[in-house]
């Protein structure tokens, strides 16, 4: 059986307060999302690939959101794909940024653990990198269904359940 080309996941911390074990959680989430996308859309890694994950704070996330999306507010996760949707996965795939204070606030409001909420947003962000979106109802149902299946495989409840 041929070996899978490597996927490097670089975690960068631009803010204090992020738990140390989130590096491992990020890797677990990305690899699970890649496996889920392979099963869903036949996505394959064609060569060495890299994704960067920026763990930041609300202030930096707000700047990124304003600069790249024209929205002067913080947000939980941003994805910056560097590949065309569903292209062969290789090279620099893109960047995912997460804001600690927003994640903490949302996890508390939702009554979820920070670990589970972080993992969900990592899966969500990486699926955006691969080309999934939720701009219309059909896309949203496909992406949310895939997220739910991936997270279930990680022992995490459906984040979209009421």
C-alpha cells in the first residue's frame, strides 16, 4: 500500500492563554477532517502539504477580519485557502486563525468544553480550506453533515443539534 504524503501542521501562538495541548488537538482535528473529506469527495494528498494554524486573540482576529472580509468585528475562526476548491491537496494549503476569547465565550455560552468547541472550529476551518462552504442551504447541509460525522468519529456531539 503506498504511503500518504506528509501533511505538516504548523501551530503558531500569537497570544497567551492557549492550552498547550491544543497543538495536538489541532492536528487531530485536521487529520480527521482530511479523512472525512477523502471519504466524502475523494480528496487526496498528491504531495507534501502544509497548513498553518494561528492561535491568536480577539484584537488580532478583528484586524484580520476587517482586512480580509471587510467586517470590523472579531470572529471565532477564519480560513485563508491557498488552493482551488477540491484541487489535489499539495503544497501550502492555507491558514486557519482562531480567537481565544471568542472561543472561550462561545464554549461557555453553548455549555460545551473548550476542547470540543476548538476541535469543531478546526474541522470547520479546514473544510473551508479544502473548498467546502455554507453560502447556500445545500452547501450548508453538506458541510454541516460532514462536520457532524467527523466530530462523531472523535467522540464529539453534533454541534448543530438543538
